[in-house]
C-alpha cells in the first residue's frame, strides 16, 4: 500500500522527496556501509537536484558512500539535452562530492543497445549484489501511466524482468520524443527498499488515480507495478495531481 503525501506545489514536492532521499541514504549507509540510488529524469528531476545540492541539505547526505544508477535513458549522447545522465551531471553531480566511479550511467549512445543493457545489468549486479536490490528509486509518472521507460500498451511492460534487470525498448509511440530507450525492469522497482514517485499537475490526476486505485492492468498502466512493491512506496503529489484520489 502506497503512502501518499499531498503538498501544495512543486517546491514542497521537491523538499519532501529530498527528505526521503536523506532518510533512505542515511539508513542504507548505517545498515550496509553504502547506498544504491536510481535517479530519474523528466520534469521533477531538476527541482529535486537543486534541493539536494542546496546548502541546507548537501551536508546531510553521505555522498562518498553512494552509488548512482538511472531508471532509464534515451538513446542519445551524455551531453544531449534529453539525456537523463546529462541532467543529473549538470544539476547535481557537478555540485556535490561524487566521484565518476560512483556514477553508473546507461550509455545511450551505444550502437548496440541490447549489449549495453546486458553490460549495465552486469555492472549493477557487481556493484549492488545478486539479486540487485536498490535502496532508493526515484520516479516520475508519465501521462500514459508509464514509469521508467515501461510504456503503456507494450507487452514487455507487464513482464517482471528478474532475469533481465535492464532492457532495451523500442522508440515509444505514446510519448515524445520518439527515441529508443534503455530502462530498468519492474523487478528493480518491486524489490527496492524505498520508491519515491513524484507527480505534479491536474493532467496527471486521472492516471495517478488509475495507478493507485484502478483495476490492475500492468500493461495498460505500468505504474501499477508499485502496488507489488516489497519495500516502502511514497507518492509525493501536489494537490492538483492528487485531486482524484
């Protein structure tokens, strides 16, 4: 059962997600000596990164003990404006004490994305363990009900993916831009110790309600995978996005 925290606006949403980041990473380092975090892109990423790097928060985060992964990536170079890694590099890593070896990006520029999916899955397993269990996964919610690059209406979005934790997916027809992707599979969402889903805006209200309360159909609404999560799931939504709950 997801926890839902309703906030007034995007600033409060970023602040709430940042506090959960602090809680999850501190707990991971205290318990296991290090933490593994999966970052998302999209509209919620930049405000969150700005909050995490702020003077008020950055000293509370054990940066040197963290490894960073990405929930998904577009098939673009790392300096491309659509790169999730690029956003994180510009808005977060350039401002905090994180070494390059701690950042495990998905190489969207790879010529063979299936091979890159296998390489990045192996890297994740070597770094985190077998089976890999992430301490924190940060997500946004797509207008079609997608999380990561698990798009609605795509049969593979309904596959748990325990044996293929990173997957190459074709260019989506549901959302723009129509670029091939690499994505984490649902296995990493349902096994994570904490998942934080940030949702903002009135346009997301129907899909958020469907994700949390509608009849289960994992292909039609992949965000419903969060209902199967073994760990803690916290939805941080502004009042407009939460208006149909």
